[in-house]
C-alpha cells in the first residue's frame, strides 16, 4: 500500500516539474519572438553606433541570455563581443529600483 502512495506522490511531483518547465519554455519562446521582432533595432545599434534599443527588446535579450539560452545571441549570428556589448547595454539601460522610503541611504 505504501508503494502505491509513493508512486502516486512521484507522479504528482513529476507533473509539477513538467508544468514549471513548460511555463519557462513559454517564457523563453515568447521572448525569442520579441527578440526576432526587434532585430532591426539591434542592427541599427551596430550600424549607427548609437544606443537605441527599446525596453521590450532589452527585456527579451536579458531574459533569454540569463534564463533560457545563454549562447542564443551568438547562435543568431552575433559575435561573442557583440552579444556581450548588447547585453551590457541592456543591463546598464535597465532602471534601477528605488529603495523604499523606510530604508535610509547612507
């Protein structure tokens, strides 16, 4: 009887793991679609030498490189240096969260 409940518990835990993995994959793929839609912004970024990558594009770049496929930008044809440059720009462009008023700044 204990074996039967043990197997049931394992099956339930496996379902939760699959659900979490599925949600992460959906997030990754939706950000990949966003990245595809902002490829012209990235190209202009390198052609003009001006920083003009929008926040949605930067969000997609950050999520993909940190949470999904770290080498995605290089697999899309960008050099390792270009990928680092884009990621650094997006991380620097992200707004820093303000400290709550209850925490004094020293």
